C-alpha cells in the first residue's frame, strides 16, 4: 500500500494586489486598491492593530490652516524637501504636500479622534522643522488612533488581512505585473531605521518587506528620505 503523504500546510489565496505590511501605509493602500475594484490581500507580521504605526507619537502633517491660515502646501513642500537634505523625490513630496489635507480630513471623517478646537476644527501644533503649525495630533500617541481607524475601515470593506506571518521572500516575476489579472505587490513594511527607545521595537523595522519586493522585482523607487522620524513630512 502506498504510504500516506503528510497533509500540506500550504495555503492558497487568490488576489491581484498583494500588500506586504499591515501598518497605516499598507492598510490605506489596501483600502484604495479595493475601492478601485481590485481583489486585495494584506499580509503582516503582527496583529493589524499592533503594527509599528502604534508607536508613532508626534502627529500627522497637513496644511489645514487651523492655527496659521497663511500656511501653504508650497511651504510644506519646501520644509519637507529641505529637512530631508534634498534626498526626497520632489514630485512625490509635492503630491504628499498637496494631498495631505484631504487625507487627514478623510481619517477624521472615518472616526479618527484627533485633537480639536472648541469649534470642532482639527487642532494643529508645531513639530520638527515646520515653519507653521500644521501637525494634527491625538495626545502623544497619534499613530494608534490612525491605525485603529484604518483597521476598522479595512474590516468594514471586507479586506482580508493575514496576521502574524513573516514574509522572507516574494516570488513575483516582473512579467506578472503585466499579466491579465494585473497582479502586483505593494511593499508597505517599514524601512530599516536607527533604533530609538520610544519609536522602535525589535523585529519591527528591519526592512524585510522592502527587501522581499526588491529581490522579486529588482526595482525600488526612492520616495522619500528613510529615517526614523521624518520631521517635516
């Protein structure tokens, strides 16, 4: 009689957008792809409500003009590019500065509990290299309500998230990006960064997702300066 083969532990999931990383960047990318009509799968090495984003403290920056109405996206762009020692891609920094206000208002509309003024407008404070007060915040734990808000939104949209899975390699040939299904991968894991006691934990910011994507596609665009805290972004 033939010997019985052990049951395989392999699992198959079909998607045309694979998001590696379940932090704020990954979940927001998954939401956008889903709303655009794609079938999305997110893979993260921690619980979706315990991704590294929860340790982000200072706030999120956008030109809302709550405190300083003379602020402009151009000034936000200049502050970010200069503080990044001109290493950031100018076009990407411009998109960030232009679109940040709508992105922050969207988070607030989805239920993110930013600090507000008595009239209900989002409060803003100075942070890092900013010329004007443009940082929206939630105490000193802004990343947590942002991540919780995005996690709730992904659940609302029915986006599958595989948690507690460490991605070491991604077998995605370049040709698959042009396949009929439009398959692609989106590396949304944190880049490697200099450890600081309040914004880093072992195993969380090793750049593994970025490395897996680079190994699979041999390409990686530099969108911004990689650092633990981009003080003007």
